[in-house]
């Protein structure tokens, strides 16, 4: 008796392109990988791995207006899986609670669980084994109720996989649950949706978010793809990601501290990028495009030459690493002039330098606290206005706020000093 193999797919958001990729495609008249492309590759991998079941944990479709695109993509995928004898199960999320039920009605092999908002299950016979799949779907955009309050854990020894689209912890309108709740009512594995960052919450019992199948914006850094869940004959479940997404967003900080020439800075950047690539090589096999946000930091003698260096990097990114596109370079370097010297001035640069010293030294304590409080208000207002994913919330820690303020202040100081040098 072999292992039961289930390919788990998190949020797909068919119909929603990755940010910035649409603009780049329009400018270059080229196609960039989309969630639909990654879903197709995932289907091919499912066939190659000879999995028993494919499951979706919600938000397969981005919005109801993506019905026709989703129908074409999903029907093709389900047809390919059905021909290989692979069963398909899903629950609806807060984005696709309307459209997914309609799609399920027109695609017979696509099984939607808990469409009425209650828990539903099916027991499958797979070769010499059985597998129970449970699920509960969203029925409206917002759901502040606890989705596991009415969940009953299995009372027998049949391996059980539970699908749920939910938010983890705190006050939320998206089916909030706590990790302790999931642990106390544990099937063989919880496969969760809604959180876009892939994360293994617990090994035993197995609880994880597969994350977005295909990254949708620059906040979704790192590898993405489906997760292969295996249940051995003893009933023990384990899961690992298969990094299939052809697009990868990354944020990388490179220090130019002590660089005395542009040539030395180029060498430092090239070396650090090569080191990063070597470290993540196993995850990059299927990656076609790496969209990089690069932060340059440190005190350097070539401060005034950095704008030209940044332009050079953006224009020659492909030569630095195959598939690399530098989305943005954040020039957070500082001149070798000490902040204390700049802070003595009464000009705008002096004012900013004094703020940076407060952030560095965390003194005076009263000024540091007030600076963080003001910064937190502005950051939260900006996040709310931008309607960013729900992972961004009001629980911003002081180090996070300080980091954002430091980068913003350093960038503004750089701009002022550059203008000053150019006008000299």
C-alpha cells in the first residue's frame, strides 16, 4: 500500500494579472506568465506525479467578472485531470463565492464542497486506501463568524483532509480562526486558503497555507506553487511546496558600505546577486522572470554617482542574472559625511539628519516614541488607501515602522544632497 498523494493549490485568482507585469508586457509587446499559465503547469505536474486528488482552498477566481476566462481555464484543467483519473475538490473563498458555484454546476468533474456554508464531506476509495475530504465554502463577501465552531473532527481512522478558506487570528471579516482551534479539532491535515504567503504552520497536526499559486504583486516574495501532500499507510501526513510559478518577486538589500569607486560597487552588487542565486538555485528551476526590488545601503564615497549606477543596473539587469528584471532600485545609501555633521545644519538636510539620528539612537525617548507614532499613522493610512492584501494590518511592530521611516528619510536626504552637489 503506497502513500496517498494530494496536490494542494491555494489562491489562484484567475482573471487577475500580476502587478506591473501588464504594464511591462504592453511596453515590450511580450507575454508574461500569468496565474492561468501556472495552473496549466501545475496540472501537467499533477499528471507526472500521478497524484490521487487535486484540491483548491478557495479564491480560484478573482472576481465574478472573470467568469468566462475562469471557465475556459478551469474546464481545460479539470478535463486534463479527469482523463488522468485525478479527482478535483474545492471550497469557495471570499472572492469567488458566487462564480465558483456556477462553474461547478457546468463542470461535472469539479466538486465544490460546502457551497451552502455548512461542512460537507466525501469519502473516496483510492486503490487499497480511503480518504475523507471535508470542506466549507464562503457564501458571501464577508464572514466574521468562526468557521470551525460547527466542525466535528473525524471519529474513525480514515485519513481526513479538511479544506477551509479563512483568516488566522484576530478580528477579521474573513472567517477568523485561531491556530489553537485548528489544533484542537485536527483532521489529518488542514489545507487553508486566503493568506497569500505560503506558510507551514504546524507539522503535527499538519496545518498549512499553500499561498498564492502564482505571485500577484511585489509583496508576495519568494517561491510559489502547489504543495504535494502525502499521507503514509500509518496515517501520517506531510507536505512540501513545489516551486512551479514562473514568476518570482524578490526584495534584496545590498550594502555598498566602504565602496570607493563605481567599479567596486559593480563588483559588490554582481557578487551579492550571484550568491543569492546560488543559495536559491533549487527553487529557480521553473522561474522565467525574477522581478527584483533592490535596496542599496551603506555609507559610500560614490554617493553622487549612484543615480547613473542605478540607471546602468536597470538597463543591464539581464546580464546580471538570467530572467532578472529590476522593478525598482531604492537608493538608501548615505554619503560618508557623518550624520552628526549634517544634523548641525539648519537646512532641510539638517532636519532630516536629526530625525535619522533619533531613529538610529532611539533617543531622546520621547522624540523617538512620537516619531514612531506619527509614522505608524501615516503608514496605516497609506496601506488602507492602497487596499493592499489583508496580511497588512494594524499590528505594526515598532521595528517595522522604524525601518520604513529610516528608508524614507534616507531617500529624501539622498535627494537633497544630490541636488546640492549638482548645483555646487
